[in-house]
């Protein structure tokens, strides 16, 4: 196994990782960034981004991430392909293994591994992803203004996305596989109050219809076996997200859903010199702009941490000479 020492290691790309890299590089911290299993993160499967400041005409998601990467590289970030497969935060400096073959020792580590949307596992769902299939109503709902859409899910996220879409779409059909929702009572009431929301109980999605874009959804009733085709131009999957944090569970505090717990008002984790940003720790907002914001915070937190470490070493050297 090869070994390397770096000052700041950023694990994962996307808005959080690249923003952290921009700030860290401009601060002279010489960051090394590994892009992870999905370079650019979830935005690489988003066709149009219209809610990120600075792009008045909107921008293609993959192109946006190319722009972020170029900006990070412009200031000297060393951007590399590779996936963090193991970490050891039991001592200092911290150790991160890349692709099971390269060990990096870092003075500060910024985690920006993001989260992955949970999908139903349908071939048609994956084929039409970005062509009417989405896992984020807040991100993509605007494109379906005045149209008919379908939301699948039964938790708070599904209820929230359904009510959000009901304010801008003509009709929203909510598919719930049981005879009740898991969502909180207040979220259920919001769904019930909206006149343009129809809930199909005991129903599951069989196929997303359409060749080049979503044209409808075929569903099946779990009790009767009856199949129905719903005309729709948008299909929103709201069955949750899974944070990409598995390799950190032995060293960092995670909540019940697997998101990294950070100290209030910061990106600091329980381990000194390890910071978490973006969707790996944000289970509330999950937007590109908020991810970028926490990436900035993580770089600033890392910069301050390293400056304090340097001061400690200088004081130690002075004390030893005395």
C-alpha cells in the first residue's frame, strides 16, 4: 500500500466538497480532493438547476459541477478520482484509505460524501431519471407547473413534497403502498386539506410510462390486483435518502438515519480535525446552495483548527527550548 501525507483532505465532491476546496485552496491549505463514487454528486443526474444563485438562465447539473471543479482547481486544489474505502480517526493525524490501496495521512479531513436517494428499483425509473423522474420536488417541481404529477412515498418527506407540488401543479397523485401514512399527523392534515391531491392507498408503482420522457405511471392495487394507468409528466420518488457515511460509523457519531452529527453552529464532529459538510450531515434542507454553504463553513473551521494546531506546536517548541 502506498502512503502519502497531505494537509487538508476533502472526501467527496458535489457543491459541499468543491466549495470547501475553493475556500481551503484560497487560504493556502493545499487541499487534496477525492471525488468519490459519483463525481459531482447528485447534481450529475439533474438536468436543469434553476434555483442556484448566479445562474439567471439556469444550468445543466453536470455542467454546474464541472464549473465548480474548474474553480476549485484554479486556486490549486488537487482533484483526483478515487473512493475512500476505510478511515482511522483513532489517532492524529487522521488516516484515510483510498480504493483499498493508498493510505493518506491528513492534518484535517473534510467529509462531503453526500447522500444517495432511495429508488424503487424499476428499470423505467432509472431510464427516465432526469427526464421526468426526480427525487427532489423542491429542486425540480417548478418544471411541472400547471401539470399533473405523481409522488410515491408515505413519510414526512413524501407528504411535504406532495403539498409543495400541490401549490404549483394542476394535480398531484400520491401513491401509498399501505392503508395509512407514516407521516406525522400535521403533515397528513396538510395533504388532506389540499383539494388537488389524490391519495391512492394500498398501491404500488409497477412501471413509469414513456419512451423519452415521463408520460404516465402504471400502478397496481395490493388488495385487488387491479392495474391503473395515471397520466402524468412528472414522477417524484420520496422514499428517503441514505447518507454515504458507512465508513465513518466506528469513529463519528451518527443519528438513527446515518447522518453525521456535528456540533451546533459548526461543521465540527466529535473527532478533532474532522469536519462534515453537505448532505452527509444535513437531513433537513438537502439543497445545493445549503451544501455549498456548509462546505464553506467546513473549510473555515479547518483553517482555524490548523492555525490553532500550529500555535500549539510553536508554544511547545518554545517551552522545550526554555
